[in-house]
């Protein structure tokens, strides 16, 4: 089997890491893996350093026939292979290339990681007819896409929850020692992009409501200078400077996650399959998450975590307070979270589903 992944972003981010992890797992499975990307060193070099074959092209979207012709030349003699696109504009390039190559043993698979309605223009209807499989990262992403009744054969649709690679023997960072947090103090943690969509403002409102409790909130990640300044000012104005630690960017982040007591994702927007809750679950920690995205498909309220309404600071404060005050509850939910991750959310489970789709 040969796989050609198309990666067209200009900067390295979560999508590029997703493809990187998948490529490494596929190579371990004896699959020949190739990357099609823009001629941007920060992208191509990371794949090349991992020993992955890289082809650089403009990747300009639906009207970029130059890239399609280049890709067609590559796959013309590739025999049985799969082109795996990770957005619709790259799927056009894949489908054009297959037609131009004349290779009838090429299948085109696309993954959709957004919770947006499907488009139904003539050009999109053509694209839908050409795709062999359209994979969504959650039921909520699938429902959002189908909400506009796009003209696509629903037999082509599939759902595979995205997962994370957990290195063996991850050693927790001593978060208490690094940030001078007392042993008796509970550590709540958020990690990710500091952005209004992540519900950070609501989170700070919740912290203000329970500031008399014995805990620290560690914020790992970075955002724009303007928004970070806004958050720091908000912390000062709310009188919670002694409760909130701005830890900045940390890589790798999983050892810090392992050193927390519980995690928080307060997103106000619908995310298809956010991975930060899974990172806490993989380390045996419960999570407090909003119930508006794909996270509600694997976080069950009162079983392996707690669900709250997005934008509701009071609910978030109450949920955080329960976990801060009750170590036994944290342990109970965390144990179940780890069991659920190991049982049906881990990377091997994800990869088996992806491999099955290729084989179909």
C-alpha cells in the first residue's frame, strides 16, 4: 500500500502533527508514505527529518491544475495507492490528479476536522461524487455537515474520533515544584491556544467565584499579545492573581498534563474532536468540559468527567469546586477516564479504524 498525504497549511500546527503521527504509524505498519506540501521549509523539513518522502507543490486549491498535473505524474505509475486529503481544497487536487493520471487503482480519502455545514454548489457536488470516503472526526461534525443536505452518497461517510499518541513511560513534571505550589493545593489546568473561543474569560469568572478554595489554575499555552494582556488585566481586576499561573508555551505538554489533578476545556465554540480532554484522560485525570462539541461523545457527566454549559461561569465554578474539594471523586472519575481512553480512545483504536477505511 502507498499513501500520499496532502498537507497545504503554511505553518506547523495541530493538523500537521496529526498527519506526522499518522505517517509514523503507517510506516511502522510497512506502508510507503509520502507527503505533498507547499515549498515551505518549516513544514517539509520536519517530515523529511523523519525519513518521509516529500514532494513540494503550490497547492492553491480548487483551480490549481498545476499541482494536479504534478501529482498525476507521481501517481501515474504508483499502482494501488491512496491519496489522503485533509481539507476540501486539497481534495480537489487529489481528484483532478487521479483523473489526469489514468490510474484507476487510486482511491481518494478525505478527513474533515471542522463542524461546519456542507456546501452544495455544482463544483462541490462534483467533488462529493469523486471522493471514495469522507471521514469526520465526530458525530457532531457529521451532523453539522449534513445539516444543509449536501448531495453526497451517505455510504461514503465515516466517523473516526481523532486520538493522541501517548509515549510509553511518560514522566510527570513536578508542577508543584516548578511553580511553587503547596502539596495540599489542588492543580486545575488548561492547555491549548489562549483564545476567546476557548472560553478563557468564562474560566476566569469561575475562578473568581471560588477563589476562597485551595487550588491553583495553571494556564499552559500562548495567544496573541493583545488577548494575553487582556487576560492578565482581567486576573488582576478580579483579585485572582494568586490563583492563576500563566505558564506560557510548554513542549512536550503531556508531562505537564500528567502533573495536574484535573483538566478543563471551556470552549464556547463547537469543536469536532478536541484532543486536550483525551490527554488528561490518558493520564488518569478527570476533565471538566463544555457539552457543545465532540467531547461530549467520549466524556460522560459523572462517569469519567463533568459536563457544563458553554459560557456558564456558575456551572463551571460548581464543577471545578466539586473536584477541588473531593479527592475521592477526582480519583474515581480519573480511573474511569483512563480505562475509557485505553479501551476505545487510544491511538491504536483510531489507527485500526483508519486502516479499515483504506482497505474498504
